[in-house]
């Protein structure tokens, strides 16, 4: 399948979004006083899967080990720039005021940042006219038509994995110890931007103590999941959709 695309500068991708950042990008973003959230999810991981699959290998690479009660888990963390309404750098004419220094995630949209993940134009915010067949080719049979864009995506994915140990250390330093049950939602932590920037810089400079295998509480808004987690020996809490939890399912009464 061939996907054609050209940006219409509609600005939809610059409103009400969570943009995945590297540690260094988050230091810059939060250091300017902009909100950077920590999104966390827990994958129960009593042992490495056998045989290993591409998905399980990726899940292990993007996470670090921990415990939840008696159960070994792996914790996946994402740093995201969060803004309600327009991005703080969006200008009235829908152009980016931070264009030369914008994060990688902005440079690759609408391409998919995650490996092993299929996508279609219908998954994106861009209007129909951005995908007309007479526009430049974006991808052909899954291959990106622009070497520069392919390189940025490769760097984004590589750095995301390289950042994992520093994310573990930052969570330890910030006292972050709650994570959503994987594939059901994300726990949201919103430290003060300047505190986060200072903490991340301290981690980068090697001044923060390394992370221990701390105990994590797994949160869910599904009572059946809560019961299963508790029966398995995990520390688990029932939560509701809101600022601290982004659930994939409605709250259960």
C-alpha cells in the first residue's frame, strides 16, 4: 500500500496532545516551565517468555525490572509534553515558533513512532485533504520514502531504549511507584516542571543514586483485574479515570 501525504498546517497535531520526549528533550521542555508528565505501566514478568517474540523482546527492552508485592514486573515509562489547547510554541498562523528545536516526535508526525505497530491515515488527526493521491509519497509497502524521516524515527526509537536506565533512576529519585496494568491504561504523574528538569539533569550528570528494584503498586479501574492482581500477590489499587489515570476502559460502578 502506498500512502501519500503533505502537511496542510491545520494545527490539529499541535493541540491537546501528549508528545513523547527523550530525557534530554524533557529537560529542555520542563526547564522552560512547560508540563512534562510521567506515564507508567506495569507488565507482570515472572520470567522471560519462551520462545522470545519480537514483541516480548521490545517490551523487555523498553522497560526496567521491579516488584509488585511478591510478583516480578517490568515498568515502562514515557515522558510526555502535555498541553491543554494549543502547544505553547504554536503561533496564530499555525506555524511552529520552535521549529528548528522541536522534539523528534513533532518531526516525524504522522509516521508511527513505535516499532511493530501498524497505522493508517484514519488513525491520525490530519484532515482528508492531507492524504490525496496526487501528493508526495510518504510510505510505500510500509517503507518510509524519506531517508531523513526514517533516520529521525530510528534515532527516536533508539534513544527511547537508551533512556530506560535513567528513567528508572528518575522514578526512584521522584518517588514514582504507581503504574497502570499494561494494556489497560497509563498512570499519570505530573511533577513540578522545574523539579523534574533538575532531577533529570542530575540523573544525566550521574549525581543521582542508581535505582533499586523498588516495589510498585499496580492500578486499574477494572474490579476483575484488581481481584486477579491481588490474588496473584501484587500490590494493587482501584482507581478512576481522571488526571492521575488514563484508562482504556470505562470506570466500573
